[in-house]
C-alpha cells in the first residue's frame, strides 16, 4: 500500500541494466530497468514516486529525476527472475541528459538508479469510495499513469478524471495505454484531452490551459464538489495556475498534491554538486554539522560564499542524498536541529514538514555561525 512504500528511506543508487527502450513519441521513450531479486525491497514503490538516474557525460556527473510510469507490482518474480522498473524520458529543449538518453540508451547498458522517492501519492480512504482528479501536461502524465492504474485496480469503487494537455495529438505520451485504461474502466475513468496547437471538435478542449479554460473545465465538465484529491503535474506555470484556481474555488489546499519537473527558472543553476569553495584563514565561516547514516560530519563554509548546506556537505561526503538540487524533488530533505538557514526556494516540502523543522538542504544557506541538520530523521 502507498502508506508502506512511501515512507522515507535512505536514497541509495544501484547500477541497473536497461532491459528495454520503447519509443513513445518522436521525443519520448520508455526505459525499462531489470531489478535483480536481491534489490526487490530497495525498489518497491508507491504510485506516483520517482527515481533519479545518474551518469557521467564529458566528465560531468548528471542526475535527473523521472517518475515511475507503471503501477506498483512485484519487481522480482518468485523464480528468481529480475523484475522491471519503468520510467519515461522526454527530450527537453537544451536538455543534456534527455538528449543523450534518447540518442544512446539501449538494452544491455547500465545506469545508476536511485531507490524510489517522493510523496506524490494518493491518500487512501477507508470509509467510502474516493474521487480523484488529475491535471497533467506533456511528460507530467508519467506519474499519473501509475496513480490511475493503481487506484482504479485496487479500489473498485473509486473514480478518476484526467485532464491531459499536449501541443498536438502526436506529442501525447501513453495514448494507447490511456485508451486501454479507459476501455477497462469505462464508467470510472474520464480522460479529457486538451490540445494547444491543434483543433479539437470541442472548442473548450482546444487551446492553452489558462485559468479561464481550466475554470470552465472544472466547473462545466468535471465538477469541483466531491473531489477528494487533486493531482497536478507539469510545468511550473500550469501547476501554479491550477493551485491558485482551486484555492479561489474553495478547495482545501491539503487536498491538492502537485509535482514539478522544473521550476521554469533557467537563470538559476541546476544545482551544486560539491563544487570547491576555497577557505582562507581570514574568512569568517559558518560551521555546518550534519548527521547521515548515524555518522556526524562537520564542514566550514565561508560566509561570503552563500554556499548551501548540501554543497558544503558534499565536499566532505559524496553520499549525501540529492537528486534535482533545485528545490523540486525533496530528496535532500533534512531536519534543522540547530541554527538558522535561508531556504531560497521550496517546491517540495509540505507546510507541516516546514513546521516540524525540515528544510531542503540544496536551497538552505546558513544564517548563523553554527548550523546542524539531521538527514536521518
């Protein structure tokens, strides 16, 4: 159940073999990894979770996060055969990793794959059937595939409405798979395709998903009342528009779950990876202490550098957990035990996590002479 596999665990990389690469569109592929039986527990997951892929290109280590696009299933068979873990990769404009993956990934290659993470998972009701609505754009469909298939198969009375936006019909990923899900659960699954650069028979489903169009779809097609949980996944602007609109419609923010692949802020660096920060004797420094896997380490960071806790920690321990390093995924989360930090961005932590003292170390710059964080909490 989601409540079991979604609990926080140590993010760990293992080398997995690519077992299949399947084209989805001209700019997207589905990549299947073989999971050996001895790693079955490490790669158990909840619907909506993601993994990070790691490789080195031209001397630079790259990490990219991709949602698991299949419903949870046993990843190792009883007879000792490897299980399968699938993700979808879409080519991004200027994306070094995605461009390489579409051109080069092939069966037999190996990649470092992080154990599943993420909290973009449904809360299961036990008192009555639940109603869910998802809004996805482009590759934002990938976690929805797992959430929809798992929810409707495990909960025979639940329903799901999906609003799925793409530029054209040819750009839409998993079209055949969505049609199969619709055929299987005709009365319980509603799929509403919206095309931004191609005309559909219904004007409402043709054009950009701005606030006005979303409002009309929510009010006239889907209905806002009685929705237990909303799932939003796509570009930052769309997700934020949906959140603002749902708030204006009186939807409880706790019922809205969202996931971003990027922050749509190209002027910000993709993340720091333990880059060297020289320290001279005259520098005023922050003293950063962090606990990871029961081991406490300490590193100093010059005040003038505005170095993040993550970057400083990576300079002394290369196994400090992170994936996106952009404040989106939450892999680098730790509890602030002592001191103060300035968390510049946060697209991953829930309000209750912040209230409990958690921070994203990739975005947290020390503001006091002593800072202590705990990754093990």
